[in-house]
């Protein structure tokens, strides 16, 4: 039996961490599926600028990175959220998994480059949320063929970054702080 001082390998998730990922994925997928309905309507009506005000699509995966603090947690959570989201009836169907991959790559990249797993802080959560959203917008550009609305796509990038950084990054910060105050993290 390993001692309490024994650290698991960086590539192994504990049962507690896997349960936390599952809980975050389940809750986030339900919320994202609902937000997906609103995002689809706004985007259908106005193109690339439509959904930029909905910056909450990064919350679940960034929260996983903030709470679990193990490399890969953000990417894995992001993809799993969208798999569940697809089965819940997201308007984008299975294409939503593409956003999960792109969002996960963007946020995971920031967590790794900014040492966010070892030194979690608001700036990591905000930038990870913003970059993830921007990576997802590039997937949207490819998926929807927004060539004719290229100027709107360019304008959408900084707006989407800011909305996501504030909404998802800020919410992760306050949830994590609330959990710490309650003695749960």
C-alpha cells in the first residue's frame, strides 16, 4: 500500500479526480446544450458576431483545470463535455465535438504555457477561457464557411476573447474561491 506521501504519476488520474471530471462534464454538458440553442439562433441571425456574447462555453474545462491541476484535465474534460452535449441534442449535432477539441487544445495550451496547473490564478483562467473561445471560433469559421463574412469573423475574435475571459474565467475564479472558503478545495 503506498504511503500518503506517494505521488501518482502525472499521467494517472485518481478515482476522486475522475469523479470530479464526470460531475463537471455532466453539469456543463446540460448547460452548454441549452446555451447551444441560443448560440445557434444568434449565429444564424447575425453570422460570426452572433454568439460572441455567450462566453460561458469554456467554464467546465477551465474549472476542471483549476480544481484538478493535472496536465490533460482541461482537454479531456472539454472533449467529454461535448460528447455528452451532442447526445443531449445540441443543434450542431456531432460537430459540437469539434468545438470540444479546439476549446480543449486552446485552454490546455494556456494552462501549460502559463504554468496554470502548478500556479493557478485568475489570469490563467481568463486567458485560457479567451484563447479556447478563439480556437473554437476558427473551427466555426471552417465549419460554417464564413468567407463572405470575413470582416465579422475578424471583429468577433477580440470580442469573443473578452467575453469568454470575463464570463468563464471570472466564474471559475469565483467558484474556486467559494469552494476554498467553504473548505471544499
